[in-house]
C-alpha cells in the first residue's frame, strides 16, 4: 500500500484565521462610496453587511479567532485531506511531486462553505433574518443555502441564467437546503426588469446577479447581502485551507516550490496561498504562486488595476482591483464561477507587487486536463478547479523537461458531479474556445469610473 494521503486530526483544525492585511507593505486603497466617491464609512457599509463582517473587512489584526459555533460546523468535514497524486506523476513520467488539497469533500462540494458558515453565523448573531446573494455555477449559492439552513436564516439566490439552465441539479440542492432560487436577470428586482427590457435573451453574468441581490437587500427589511468571493473577509475565512495545508506538508516533510489555484473572484486561491505568502514576505521561502483564469475572462492577465464597481448596475462600493470593466459580459464558458469581471483587491494588490503570477487557459485544454485527471486519479474536478489541474500538469511537464524534482501543490477547489453536461459536451467535441474578446473588453474599460 502506498502512502498517498495526509490527514490531520480534528484537534488540528485551525482555530484562528490568518489576515494578510496585517503584513502588506502598502495598505489597500479604501473602498469608495459609489455616489460621492469618498471613502466608505462603516455606517454606509451596514446597509448590506452586519457589523462583525464590516470590522473584519477593514481589520489589520494578523490572527482572528474562529468562533466555536463556526468551528463546530466546519468540523463536519474539516480538516480536509491532502493527497499526493502519485498516479498522475507516474502517468506524466515527471520527477515532480504533485499534491492537492481536497476541498471537494464539503457538503456542498467545494471550498465555498468555509466562508458561508462564517457569514451565516455573523448575520445570525447580528439579528439578520434573510440573506440575499448571487451565484454563478451554483457552488456558492448551495454553500450559502447549506449554511443559512443550519442557522435558521432565509436564503434568496439570484443564479446567473446560463448556469440556471445548464445546472438544474445545483438548483435542486439549494431547494433541499430551503433556499429560493431565481434565474438572473429576473423579474424579481427593478435591476433585473431593466436588463430584461433591454435584452430579453440576456444570459446573465455575476455582475448582474450581484446587482439584483443588492437591490433585493436594500428593498427588503431584515435582509443583508452575502458575497462568496472578492471581499477581504471572504479571503480571511478561506485561510483555513492554507493553514491546514501548511501543517500537512510539514507532516510529510515537504516544502512547496509552486502553489496553484484557479481564480474567479480569488477566494480559494487566496485561502490556499496567503498563509504561505506570509513565509515569503518574511523571506523564509522562495515559492511561486500561480493564479489560473480562463482566457474568456482574464481579469488578472489582461484587466486593468483600477477602481471599479463590483456589479453591473453600479450599486456596490467602488473597489481598487484588477477589472475587465463592470459592463463586461463574459462568454458562456462552462466554468460559471470564473465568469466575473473583477478580482479580489487583496489578490490584485499582490499581483501588482509581483508576489503572485497569473496564467490563462482556453476551456478545451482545461477539460482535456480534467478528463485525464478523472481517469488517472479517479476524482472528477469542477470546471473551475480543472484550470488549476491544467496548470499543475503543465508545471509537472516543465519539471520533466528541466529535469527538476520540484514539489507542486494545487487546490482541488470542488468536484464536478453537477457539471457533467459540460463533460458530455467536451467528449462530444462541442465545446468552443473563447479568447479575450478585445473589442467588448475595450468598450467595457472605456466605461470605467474616473476617480479623483
Ligand atoms: C469549485 C469552484 N472553484 C473555484 C471557484 C472560483 O471562485 P473563487 O475564485 O472565489 O475561489 C468557484 C466559484 O464558484 C467554484 O465553484
């Protein structure tokens, strides 16, 4: 029997989150009010978020205690396993060692519940009755539905229309956990009705669904808004992933050379690598951190680092981030969770500082890697996760060419059991590749707000 899994005991579940804001050389530019364009006050934020999350958003305290009630639920599936992909190494005939952190073992099938549980908890103790949110592929919507159901909160999910149609079983999962789900753009909100009046066939985008969820929040008493990525507090909650990985690699006597994660809004990548960036910042280790995105929505590799809205209807605060423009509607690729025009401010700032790198891939090579991984290792990745798989395989092939025995570690952010239509299409050679649609992005970038 080969030793291919590193487990931690329940006692080793981290009891504090790591806040990278404490270790940044330059503080993040502040979020601005969408109307006045002045730095946003906590009172203004409180229309959509509860106070404890607003405090975490601005916190520069390095370690933040995880409440017992949150740990109690996280321990249903955490600590998650770290696997060594020995079969993949053998198949690729590479001298590299390949490890992956398996976040697909959560009840909703991805890393998203790590923050959903924390957000539901802080809303519950702050008196919120109802949470509104958006979802792309349905991973975040189902994670929040699971978490709100545990805390007895109502959950309303605006699901990007193209995914609503492509992924009916994600919808069923949200219904099992008592959420209400609307295809976005919907007739439920003024924002949705306006979009439908302009374009009745609009496939939707994460930017539009966010506008609908915020519109719902500000017009329904007792409601707050929850975001599954991008914001600082979401990155914070995801650091349990990297903190566990650190202990697991230490247990295996390994130090990583390359760490890889896919990026939509940036949260699984951030949670996985931030605790290791702490070491890099303290000059302890030379590690490459690689963020992987689709060529169809390349916010890090082709976007601009500018202040922009997080949504299409310009309702969110303005945040400084890598963006393709809030009006950019990405092509309908199967990685719904990566179809977002912006990137987490923390991930964007680290990219500016050249502490992390970014690459982009087309969807056919991504699915080629996903199918190979499913056949060699047995686990079927979500299309989003498959971007990290592709990059890990390419890094292992580079090691083979350069005859280097490096250690590659990637985040297996979710499983693909609700994404089988996409696999069917790939196997039937029906998937289209989309490159950066230069004209539409240039148009969206011209519409960026001017600040100062
Ligand atoms: C499985 C999976 N991985 C990755 C992502 C991308 O999100 P983020 O960049 O916030 O981790 C998503 C988003 O829905 C997802 O479902």
